[in-house]
């Protein structure tokens, strides 16, 4: 039988369970400052438990490749302003850029951080099944 009247403050108190905190992966010491910034941006864009120690080498290489791709893009920008740029040299730079892009795409897909990995075939965002704090 239910109690009548207003519930007391003591009866409204709920037991609070301890919520487990998950540490985000820290960048390895071998990454330079630029690469560490990429690491932080990627790790902070996903749930805390997205990356594990198993994916750290992939993420490390991904960060290196992103910075290398930026450097190749800068080289292409400088080269295109040079009037003596040969087609052969320009082609070589473009091939370097294509290799960097393919490597970045492959690593991003493997770690499921690419847009393709986070959307379904209709373009809607996939719902990630992150563990909820109240689920054991």
C-alpha cells in the first residue's frame, strides 16, 4: 500500500554509485609538438574509451602522416610559385601528396575515425554504443 502525503527529504535521497572515469590516451613522448596537437584533436573528438593502448601505434602514425601531408602541401604551394618548375617535379610532388592521403585515409578507416565510419549509407550519423555510466 502506498504512503499518503508528501515524501520526506530522507526518502527522496538516492544512493549515488561511484562513476568510473576513463582516462583519455596521452600522446607518446616521441611525437613532436605539431603531432601532439593532432593527437589531442583526434582523441578529444571521440568518446574517452574509443582509443585503447592497442590503437596507440596506429594513432601515432596517423598524427605523423597528417603533419607530413601538411608539409607536402606547403612544398606544392612553394613549387607552384616557381616559374622554373618542371612537370616532372610537380608530378612527383602530387604523387607524394596522393600517397600521404591514401595512408591517412587507410589509418582513419582502420581506427574508425573517418566520416565513412561514423555515418550509415544514408548519410545519417551512426549511434555509437558507448557504455553508459549506470550500466555495469
